[in-house]
C-alpha cells in the first residue's frame, strides 16, 4: 500500500491531535507529503516541534476567508481528510449560541473545506475522507450540537458523490 500512497499530497484538518494526528503520522510513514491544520498558531507550532516532517498551519474552519486562500496556495491535493471538530461539554451545547458555534465549525467547516478543495481534488482525481463519530448514529443528550454536526457529516459524506458530479 505504501507504493500506492508514496508522494501523494494530503491535507488533514484537525491533524495536530487525536485521530487526525494518528492519520497524519500514518500517511507520512506511507511516503505522503502531509499538511495538518490546527485551530491556533500555538497548536501548530507545538506540533511542528515533535513532527518536523509534517507541515502544520493554523486554520479557522469557521472563516471561509481563511480556508479558501489556504487551499488555493496548495499546488496539488490528492487526499483531503476532514478530522477537525469542537465540542462543548457540561451541557453548554444546550445554549443556542454555543450550539451554532459547534455546528459552524464541525459541519459547516467540513463543507467549506470540501468546497475549497474540490478544484484541486478534481485535477488529481483525489478523494475526501470525512471523520464523523459514533455519536452520528446514536447521539447524546449532553452534547447535542456535536452529535448533530457529526450526524450531518455522515449524511454529507454519503451524498457527496451526488453533488460532485
């Protein structure tokens, strides 16, 4: 499989920690050129200190004006992995303002990155991997926005082929 991936260009949103970081390391080990994004410059700086073979840049998924230039600056993109996500615990997502913030980052941010990456992926005949959550299927009363956003990502992904034609 490493020969199949060698030299591929991979962008992973939310790649500075958790599942995204594990995917970044696996793609890099397979010979891919990987860029990860994190929410803040500090987060990406810390990531670069321990993973110098992986490029890391800050990216605000709630801001289309930061997403489009970041992706437009890429010369090529073969694999887009949307792994970024935010969650507000302690029932904070029951507040409509907090609910909207989570939906905007998790679901709308995923859509923004897909839309911005679409021309590059079309040129390379690349692919999109959207990471959802177990809560996509059974939800959670304590984190309703996170559950709804990840369920939305599952539906967006299942219908993605239709809107990319």
